[in-house]
């Protein structure tokens, strides 16, 4: 019989690898920004949102909030570093307006996160109460990131083209959600990781089903798609086409 602890760790490590790939996926976008020395029409919103999402999951994974969550803690710490790196590049090459937007939103996130952390540590005693509050907040941001591809899916249905929904990103998001859902179901059961990633797995599956329905129409419909439509302005992690959520 397989030891549940070993099985959970193996699944969590696989989830870490998949999540790392998703966190790394915007790298080509930012390489292009550095090469052109301009952010052009790219928006920092997905990366700003992912900073807050990762910050809450890092906090959630702390032993004094939710024990036995080291793999959740590690991958989101890595994600936090990636997002700050991306935003630093964006800040360097953005206009003054773009820089101000990044600074303002990061400041708002910092104040909000600090307030939640202080209330959690000072007013709530015991990991059960702390897990409840932080877990719910982390789930809210995770679900928001997981359902954000709805706009892209609507475009696929409208244009009957998968041009703006890359297959491998959809597959990675589905596997990521499925992997962390499995992780959450193995003892010790983690309802907060389960809720958001279960929704993420369903979202990824719907994307794959849409791809299967419309991929055969790709070649004949892509030329008919309005040329004024632009593809998403960057990969949002657990975000535009799917965001890393754990």
C-alpha cells in the first residue's frame, strides 16, 4: 500500500514542476520587451494580480497558518520572485503613467496584505482559524485568476477559432489544476487548495473541449477573424489564458 504522505509529496512535486513552467511562460514576452526597450501595448495587470495571489498562498503555507503545506509555500515563493522580476522589467521600460500604475497598485496590495497578516496573527489564535481566513482569501484570488480565461473562451466561440487560445497553455492549466486537486484530496485533506484548483481543473477542461471543437476550423477561419483583434497582451499566470494557481 502506498504511503499517503509519500504520494502527496510526489503529486505536490509534480504540481511544483507544472506551476514553475506556467510561471516561466511569460519570459518570452518580457524578453521581447527588453529587446524592443518598450512595453508597447502590454499591460501589467495580470502580473500585479498574481503578486497578491502568490503572497496569500505563501502566507497560507506558513506552518503557523496551515501546517504541512511546504510544497504550496515553495512554488508560490518562486512565483512571487518571478512576478517581481517581470514587473521590474515592465517598470524599467514603461511610460511614467505605466510606472505610476505599477507602484500604486503594488502599494495598495502591500497595505491590504499587511492588514490581513496583522489581523490574522494578532486576532486569530490557532491554525484552524488562521487557515479559514487566509484560505478563503487565497481561494477568492485563485478563482478569479482561473475564471479569467472566460473572455478568451467567449472569443473562441464567437470567432470559431482557437487562434487566441494556445493548446499547450490550456493543457498546462488543466494539468496544474488537476494535480493540485489530487494533492488536496490526499491526507491531510486541504479544502482550500481543493476548491480553487478544482475550479481550475474544470476551467482547463472546458478550454480543451473548446479547442477540440474548433481546432478543425482553425485554418479556414483564422483568415476571417477581424484583423483588428489583438491577441492577449501577455500570459497571465492562473490568468489570461490560464494562471498558475495553487
